[in-house]
C-alpha cells in the first residue's frame, strides 16, 4: 500500500514521490524518477499567510503534463507563472501610488514572501531543467521564473529605497520644525529678558508707597524708569546671548 500524501490519489506516480512527501507540500523543489518529473510548487503567497498552499505539476515520461488544480498540458505551468506575474504587478501599482511610509511598508510586507517564493520557484525549475535537459518548454519556464524573481527583487529594492527616502524626508522636516520652534523660543526669551527689568521696576514703583519720586516733576520719573529698565534689560539679554567661555 502506497503512503498517503498530499498528491492526488489518482496520480500514478513513482512510489518514491509519495515517500518523499508528507502531509504538506514542504519547500519548492523538483523530483525526478524513472522519467517522471514532479514539481512541488507554492501558489503565490499573501502578506499575512503563514502556511504555503502547495501546487503539484507532473510531467510524464511521454512529455505530457498535468497539475493538481490548473488542468493539463504546459498551460498549467503557464497559468502558475502568470499568477506570480499578476501578484507582482499588483504590488508594483501599489508602490507607484504609495504616498507615505505606511504605504511603502505595506508593499514591502506583501513583497517579501513573494520574493522568496519566486526565488525558490526559479531554483525548482532550474533543477527540473537539469533533470530533463531536452525539454525546451522547461527552459522557457525557467527563464520566465528568473524574470519574475528579478522583477520582484527590483521592486523590493525600489520600494525599500522609497521608504528610506520618505523616512529621511520626514525626519528632515521634523528637524526643520524643531529648529524653527527653538528659534521662536529663543526670540521669546530675548523679549522676556529685555522687558523683565522694566516690568519689575514698574511693579515696584507702582506700589502705593512714598519713594521720593513723587516730588520730581513729570515726565522725569517715568523717563528714568523706562530708560533704567531698558538698560538693565539690554545688559541681561546680552548676558544670556553671550557665548560661554571655552
């Protein structure tokens, strides 16, 4: 009795294929035995998928193909590669429309598993190419998988660069805003330092107490008060802004 695996029960494949497969597809790879080629592949993964959905494509010794869920013929593998191309294109459009770091991060989150999957897909088809060197359709599929891996890698790099640029631009804007706030606070401190003595003198001499200035005819008292306050404020502002001694 042949071991039960994830392969379709109706497939008359070599026993070694079923022995090498368990309850899950496992990593993407190519198996070859007695002229039979079995491609263990993954459907395009989503960003939040933790379990990979397996897909099996079987090439018989007579050159005919069949798949677990995409029908027969080489069209099955063509459809499989087209699904990856479509997934990459969707993320490419999202990258073009991204406007914030969150948008770029979302693209990277969906692209990372897809990049790994295309790399393993290319590796599996390269392995199949070595096992069946005379089938030119496998060569074409291998080359298409390489293009998918390259496109996914370029998109990942571009998105990562865009994310880094967006973060740097945001940090630069925050730095400029902080400098403007610091400059505004500095000017405010200068104004406070300049007018604080005047306000203090006005408060002191505004107290209803005899101080001798009542006998001096106006506007001499108020002029002396204002000039004294401004002079003291100027000295205080100078002391605040003076560079510290090294």
